[in-house]
């Protein structure tokens, strides 16, 4: 059975992070681990993360950067700390539908793809969504290039952790 880590970089996301974590708490299928990296927030993000993590049923690990380095560095640190087979990204101001992890798990089990690109929505309010793209399974294309140079949001990707060995080093 494949395991999945959710990586959430956070910088000054105090007003959003609770909704983000709560959306993973409501999943039909739980992730195996959630790694939240605080990038030296100047608001109360870290305290909020710790408070929410303490009351959550999720396996949450919190990492704090020594200095502000940006989301790419925070994701890299989280990937290095992840123990799961697959990596999923979520930004601290995002949230997911209750079937999100179930959909990811089913797609991984069915396709065994190294890299999957999912639909995402731009949400201006609860009722106004715009579909960004369609689901794609990437089995043999230049996956490392997509990870390293893609302009699309990483929050739409599910990738085998092993793919990051060539991208991050």
C-alpha cells in the first residue's frame, strides 16, 4: 500500500492555516503524514499551527525554518523529512474537498503513475469555482522537468518522493 505525505509551507498564514488543516481532518481517507514548515512567520502562524495540530487526529509534524527562505526551500526541507512514498503539496491558504485524499489514493492504486496532475479550482467565494485543468497521469514523460520548471501550481501535483532526488539535489 502506498503512503502519502502532505506538505504545507506556511508564511504568515495565521488567518488561513486552520481552515487548511481542518480540510484534511475531514478527509474520508487520511494522509499518512502532514508536514507543515513555518518559514519564520511574523504573525501567530506557528502558535496557531501547534494549537490546531494538538487537537487534530492527523499525524502532523511541524518544522520551523531558522530563517525566512521561501516556499521552495520549505518544501525541500519537508520532502527531506517525509517518510511516505508519494508527496502532495498544499499551500497554507488552500483547502481541499473531503474526497481529495480518496481520489488521490484511488488514482495512485489504479495507475501507479510517478506523477499525477489533478484539477484545481480558483475560488472567489464558496459558490464560484473555475476548473483549472484536467487530470493527467504522467508515466514516462519528463517528470523531473515538470517538477523543476513547471509554471503550474505544485498544489495540483502528486509525485513519487523518489522523483525529487534528482530535482532537489
